[in-house]
C-alpha cells in the first residue's frame, strides 16, 4: 500500500498544471524566473528562425539531413537557429548551425521520460513550463519552420498559426517542410475547415508547404524582403 501511495504521489507531481494550486502560489516565482532568464539571454540571437520537428527522427533519415542543411543555410544568411534543444530534427538543425559557426540555441523542456539536450546548441536554456518555452520560441523568431513530427510539433504549428490568425503576433513566414507529410493536412483544412466555415480562405495562405532547405530559405527571405 505504501509503495502504491508513493507511486501515485510521484505520478501526480509530474503533471505541472496540477501543482498550480493557490496554496502553492510560490511556483509563480519559478515561472517568473524562467521568463527573466529567457528575456536576458535570447535577445542576442535575434533574428532567429525556430525549427520544429520530431524528436524521433533518426540521423540517417532524409528529414534529419534536410534539417542539418537548413541550419547551415540559415546561419550563412545571417539568421540564428532556435530549436527545442532535444534529439531528432532539433539536434539536426542545431548541428547544421554549429557546423556553420553560427548561433545555435536549444530551449530544452524537462520531461519525465525524455528528452536529453543535444550536444550541438551553443546556447542552452532549460524550462519546466511549456508555455514559457513557447513564448521564448516565438518572441525572438522572424520565421518558423516545421518538419514532420507528432503531437508536440502539431501543437506548436497550430499555436503559431493561431497567433498570426488572431493578430497576437505580426505575420511571419511559416514553412512546412515535406509535401507528402503536410499536403494531406492542407487538403483537410480546405475540404473540412474551410468548407464548413471554420476558417477563412486567407487562413490557408498563412503557411507554405516546401520541400527542400533551399526552397525554405528562399521563401523566408522572399517573405521578409531580404
């Protein structure tokens, strides 16, 4: 019984939002500290391009190689690279930026089962709270790139699209890399969301599906008039 109680307490502690009760309002100071650290460190990386994608993408996968190449191209074009700091696509983008001798930022999130920071980011911050990390990823970025990924990648993509759609942030280039992966989702937007009046026709134009690192960079520069 004691063992079960301890396991239950451990399980409950890992759910961050469950800990935000009034009696534990001291946690707000931890949240504030994460914001302050980000605001002090990250201005030096502006203008940044934040790259998202699956943490499960292996180094021998074509998407990994594309992310490495994109990291290099962005740095050579005067951008810094910002990622979630973990493995997979995040590691690849940080690796490419580091190999091009540019700023490579990893904003890692503390999770109970994953993820260890990758070794390639030369600026590293660690966050406990997803919402603070999301603010940092958005505030110092002039563009967003999404490689194929799972729930986390989709969550970030929809959040960025919503922020632009609702004018909470100014319009920015949003590139979705991989036509085979993203085109079915785009078609769903058109066939179901748009046809059922859930979004506007102009919302389909908030992003562009691209295929190569070169095409991604060209779109970003074209959008920003660089």
